[in-house]
C-alpha cells in the first residue's frame, strides 16, 4: 500500500490506497461501530482523531488538493457497502462508522495556507483542528446514528486525549508523506523523536482510556414485567433502581440494557436499550428486553471511570460449566466487572503473573511493529531518486 501511494499514477488508484489506510487505522473502533463497547466511551473520539490525523494528512500531501477528501470518500464507499451487506442483506446487527468528512475538509482548508510548505507544521495545526472542531462536527453524526452517543460528560477528558494524539499522529502523517513523496526526512534525531513521542502519547492515552473501576457494594434492584412472547421468546419491560444513586450521573456515558446472542422475529441477535432516566438512580426500559432462550441480558453503566454491569438473564452453559442466572420478577444483584459477563466464557483461573507477562509480550510486539514500519519508511526515503540536500538544516527549514 505504501508503495502504491508512492508511485505516480492514476489519482483514483492512489486515492484508494489512501482510503485503505483510513480503513486500516479504523479497525480498532469495531466494537464501538456495533454499539457493544467493552472499553470506556472516551476512547472512541481518540481513536477517530488518530486515524484521521495520520491518514488524511498523508493523503493530502501525497495526492495534492482534494486528496484528504478523496481518501475519506473511498473509506465511506467501502464501509457503506460492507454495512449494507452485513445489516440489511445478511440480517446481522447493523454496523455504523465515522464519516471523516469534516476532518478531511479541515486538513484541506489548512493546506490552502502557507503551511502547505511546512509539512510538520501542516500536520500539527490541521490535526489540532481535527481534535477539536473535527470531533465536534463528527459528534453530530455519531449522536444521530450510533447506538451510544457521545455524552457531554466525556468531552473534557476526550479533548485532553485527542489533542496530543492528533497533533503527534498528524506530524507522523507528514513524515510519512514527505518520505514517500520527496524521499527526505529531518535529521534522524528529530524523526525518531517525533515517532517515539507519538508512540508514548498514544500509549498513555490508550492506557488512560482502558482504566476503569468497579464500585464496592453497589447494587441494582430490577423489576421485570413480561410484555410479549412465550417460552424462549419471552421479553419484558424493566424498572431499575441503582444504589447508590450517585453511581451514574444524569449525563453518564451510558446506562443501558444490552442483550445479545439471541434471535427471533425482527431481531438480529442484538438489543441495545438506552434506559430512560426517571429520577436520581431510577430508570426504565424503552424496548422489550429478551429474558429467555439463548439470549444474554445485562444492565451496563459507564460514568467517568466507572464501568460495571449487573446480570439480568444468563442461560446455563454446560460447555463452560456456567449455571443459569434467572430473570426473576424482582431481584437485587451486585455490580460486577462487566468483562465477566460480556466475556462469560473467558477463564479467570490463571496465575496472577500471566496477565502481566502477556501484556509485556503485546508491548514488545507493538514496539517491534512500530520500529519495522519506521525502518521501512526511512528505507524508502533513502532509496528515493529525489533531489539532493545540502545539509540537515536545509531539510528541517523546509519541513518545519
């Protein structure tokens, strides 16, 4: 893909390669696209910012005027086709995706200024716009179609993550484009410093987004009223009281009931019901909630760093030696880490050191991947037949 971006050729083909880069950088958002987030909501705008910053800056610099918009349109074409095939055609849960159009327009607008002659400055400034105005505009789309809109409560933390991630990845996008287009990079110390700083910033932002807590002695009292169906097709309306009431504020990221792994008329194996708040700590369902058969239903809460859940109904599963959690008419259950419910089949019976060791392996693989990509781009730059430079200072005066 990098070689195709580098080659001179039809703009449409190179635009497709740039769009493929946007798609590749967006794969980490998959669970947010389906509305089954297993991490805090604040990670979503950060991941969109990073993908847009790196890919769209590189596309604009490599393809010229309109390159960022072309990459975004190619992304929308492919993701739109996939969404139609997965949802309406195959009958699976509907998947949504960010548009990236506002971000692309911001990059194009900044590139109309004199900053177009200063790639690193172009990357930093345009991606500051992506992290702020771009995310504000993107939220208009996300709040309309995604299962979980961006609550007002996430914005302060989201901006604190998006701005440094956007500026850093935007500068990396500029380095990538400069290496592929002109065959030149700043002196190694500066290039390595930007890439290293970007990796550390993204790692810190990701670690912050992954950090979640489960409250002690918090419970939910749920009253179910059957509304339709018989046997395995039974559904119910739910009234929920959370204790303490302060567990979820009025603008919590989400207070919802999630049901999955079922099916039936009009269903696609997934029900997401954002509960209606009726008072401090009290909520009621809007959609009928499956409470029988192969369905799994849970109450989920995410507010600030709190991320927790209560089982409503879980079927018995002999394969993992799990007993049924019945959907009684009224019950009170304690909040638990939601990963124990969403990943019920996962075994937590392992030595304490194993998780740390596995994390170190993942970290090592990530560092190796970043190094390999950086080495490859630098190798391409060195092999470019571009014009000669007198010294490192000449390169940096142009790049900065």
